[in-house]
C-alpha cells in the first residue's frame, strides 16, 4: 500500500489530520485537528447547555417527568441553536473531507519524491 492511501485512510478513519502527521506534515495536520476539536467542542457545549435547560425545567415541574414529554422537549431545538449547529456540522464534515483529500495529495507527492 502506498503512502497516499495510508495517509488518506488514517485521516478518514482515525481523525482529520492524522494522515498529515504520518507524512511528517505536522503543521497542516495540527490545523485539521484544531478545526475538528473546535467544532466538536462548541457542539458539545451547545448540547450540554440545552440539556441543562431541560433538566432545570424538569426539576421545576415545567416538563413532566416522563419519556414522552422529555423526548418532545429534546426534539424541539430552538431555531438559533439549530442554525449554528448545522453550520458547525458542515464545517466539521468539510474539514474531514479536505483532510482526506489533502492527505492523499501529500502522500502522492511523497511517493513521487521517493521514486
């Protein structure tokens, strides 16, 4: 298996940027990893904040403590949060795909240099 395929598979299945790290392109790999961590971190903060609001409403008796009521509240995501979450999700997906393509391209360059 050549370097391009190995690097692309590392970036595809482990984490964006790992293929670049394997190819000794640490700065590029770190950039892809940083974008991924920022997107995932912000998405987690949004989800935890939403969960805390729902828990507070359950404790205060505003939402019944049954599965149907809780599911309905969890499913009703506010529009402003949904827009931000959609944008971050697409940025994360685009970053991952670019990481795979970049790792493959860098791997082909490394293979050509080795020949």
